């Protein structure tokens, strides 16, 4: 959606992790606004890495009490690419892929698109390197 002229700019760093055996995953998000910081994290059994990459973006934006400008950093091209292009197309197709098959993680994509509409979000693909990216990586795993 891009940055609007709202009075709050929140930076969010996210990461998710999944151990393939026994399919246990964790996620973390760091929200930063001025001098304020908030960490959110959790874990889920029987999950996938893609679900753990989507979850922190959702919970972080759901935690915002008012519409905000958000810059969301993710190391997941699945999250960034989906939000920037193909997830909305899948929603228009009633959560079917271009091949007609059910869209994976439609429940989470639906939640993410709802909070995306509430905020003005810029999605940024990041590589590891910032202190924030190391922090969410460590907390997620």
C-alpha cells in the first residue's frame, strides 16, 4: 500500500523458524516506534516455515492500536512477494492458485491482507545483518 501521511511510523522486523523434526516452529517480531520497542514471539507445533514467516507479520500489525505507517522487514521473499503482488490475486480467485488448486496458508494470508488494509505498509526484503534481524532470528529459533 505504501506510506501515507499518518502521524505514526512503526518499523517491524520479523522472522520465523521451523524445525522439520518434529515440525515445531517459532516466530518473533520487533516493533519500534521512536524510543519505544516491543517484542512479540510464540511457538506452534505441527507447522511449516512459511506459516512461521507469515505469523509474526500478522501479530505485529494486529498489535497496533491505530492505523500506522509501517515498514515491515522480512527475510522471507514468500511474505514480501506475496504481499506486494500475488496474494491479492489469489484472494480474488477465492484462495485458489492460478492452477486452480487450493492456496496454501489462505487462513494466514487472509488475516495478513486485513491488517495490511488497516495500515500503510511498505514491505522490505532484508538480509541478515542488522542488530534487529539478529534479535528476531534468535528469538524465533
